[in-house]
């Protein structure tokens, strides 16, 4: 270990020496920012301050152009047409290139194209133009037009006129030359460092949950002892509770194990897995003791029944609140019949929730009936989301192969994979009684939809760059290209 550190130290000194041999880079904010948002998709109150604060290596004029085209359009040709018609100052005096000092970021949110164009003194390689466009695509695919535009322009600022000693090619060459002998050792140290950081983060997460469970242990046992086991919901929660102490003892054993690990041992991958198991076990117990308390309070109409009921409604309310944003996304078929059904259900559900709460409060319905109604409503929402998923797939997919791919991503999202979708135990009575895949939620729909669109887009090969300016471009040969997202 000591030898490896010495070698890495030498490597760092050599790299610093190489970098230090170049001139200092100058940070310059844009000399002007021009926005022609013909598509009407940008928040200029957010965009303009962000772009004006960016640092370029040379004084640069930034132009942003958006328009609503189609998938078959040539964005390069459209940008040139727009510049000739409305901004001739963007073109060089001979009409063959883009003007010096200029960087154009163009976006077609309907045709789903993004393009980058530069004056001859600001041009970068085709690969770097693709880097600039790729920096924006994840956000653009999610219809985050302003943030995607900012991300693309920021990457442009980092690459345009980049000093040679900051270029990727130079850094790769320098590090390859100097670090060939110690690359393996360096990678090993980085992996160990990242593992140690992750282990400490997981350890802190586990300790917070384990502390909560330990402090509430007696209260949890008292709550469980008064849950009516004649209730369908109460009996299922009690089944979970019967293994509570065994799981707590397991978590205690894991706690003892992970706290006995030294800082050096926390850097090892097998121990990270152990620490994560401790954190997950403690987090599940922490959620379950809250559910036990809520089940007791709600089914027995205790003094805390109202906040307990609100916590049962929280996941459903979150879904209802997210419906409109989901439907407003690009390719989400927001004007379809299935979208209308979702909106109608949302509006009716808001009224139903108020009514159920009032009836629960005055004793017109029992807590179990209220939970049944909530279960039925969430089940109905799941069916409506599945119907809308079919609508979205039919609208986006061009053939059965693409439809099958999107359908598979939707089903995979609903089935749930904690490692892929980050799904966790829902701390509610319904989340305890029913498996995680029982209800199809709006966040799950979004995950499957975004992944499905991305998979289909990749399968179509939409990422390739286009550099031509079309038939109307004539002999124009300015530096620029566009690609799909």
C-alpha cells in the first residue's frame, strides 16, 4: 500500500507538471445571448441568467433557436434558413460559414432534433459536437427543454476553444504515458475509496433507522398488542409483527458486525454488501413499526387516527397530483381518451377522499371500509394507467417490435426491481398487506415510459449525426451538425 501511494504521488506530480506547462485558461462570460424560442418551450427567466453566467474560453455570442418541426426535417437546413431570413449577422460575409465568435444551440421539440453550430474560430470536432448534444438529451427526452438547453450550452462552453492541455486527447495521452505502470493500482485505490464512502453512507442510514426502532421498541410492542386480529388488515399486519423481534435481533447482530469493521475493512466490497444489508433491514423495521402504530391508531379509532389515516392517503394523493405532469410530457398522449379518463378519475377521487374522511370522522363508515375503498381506488387507478400505457405505446411505436419493447419496459417497471428503479417498502397499511407490484403508480409508469422511449430511440439508431444543410443550403459549409433524441 505504501509503495502504491508513492507511485501515485509521483504520477500526480508529473501530471501537474504537464498541465502547468500550458498557459492559464481565461474565463469569459458570453458577449451576448440571443434567444429565438419559436417553439415556445423555454423558460427565459431561467435560461438567460444561467447562460449569461457560463464561462467560455473566448468571448462568444450564444444564440438559441427552437421551432416545431417534424421527425423528417433537416434541422441544419432549418437553422440556416432561419439565419438567412432573420439573423443574417449569424452568417459570415461571404455567406459560406457561420460568423466568427458565434455558437448556436438549436432544438426541435416536436421532431426531436438537437443541433450545434459554430463560427470557424469556435468550431469543434464532430465528436465534440455530439458530446454537446448528448449532454442535453436525457433532459430533452424527459421534456425538460430549458434544463436540456442549459446543459448543452454548458458542455459547449467547456469544449469550445478548450486549451490543448485541458483537452481529452491530451489528458488521455499524458495519463496513459505516465500512468501505464500504476493504472491497476490507481483503479484499485479509487474503487476502495468509493467503497469506503458508500459503506459509511449506508452505515449512517442504518444507524438512523436502527436507533428509531430501538427507541420505539416498547411502544411498538404495546401498539401490536391492541391491534384487532379480527380485522383483515389488522391480522396481516400482526403476521408481519410476529417476525418483528426476530428481524430486530437479526438487525442487532448485523449492527454489531458492521460496527466492528475498521475503516480499512469498510473499503472492501463484501463488507459494503454487509453494511447495505444492515441498512436495508433497519429501514424496513423502521417503516414497519410506523405501520404498526398507524394500524393500531386507525382500526381502534385512537386519538391519533386522523394523522394515521392521512399517511394511508399520502401515496394515492401523490399519484393524483402527478397525473397532469405525466400527461403533459412529450409523447404522453395527453389528449387521448385514456388521458381524459385519468383526469376524470383524479377529480372524482379528490371528492371521494374528502367524503371518506368525513364519513370516517363521524362514524358512518368503519376504518376497514375506508381502507377497502382506498384499495379499490388505487386498483382502479392501476387499471387506468395500464390502459393509458397501451395508448402511449400505440402512439409512439412504429411497429409491433417497438411496441413489444415498450410493453416489456412497462411490465418490468411495475414488477419492480429495487436496483433498477429504486423501489422500496411503502410505509403504509396497504403497502404492508399487498406486494409492491399490486398497485401501478404514476412514478412507476414514468419509469417504464421513459425507459421504453429511450430503448426504442436507441433501437431506431436515432443518435447519429447529420452534417448536411439540405438542397436549399447550396454551397454553405459552416461547422455544425444535428442528431435525434
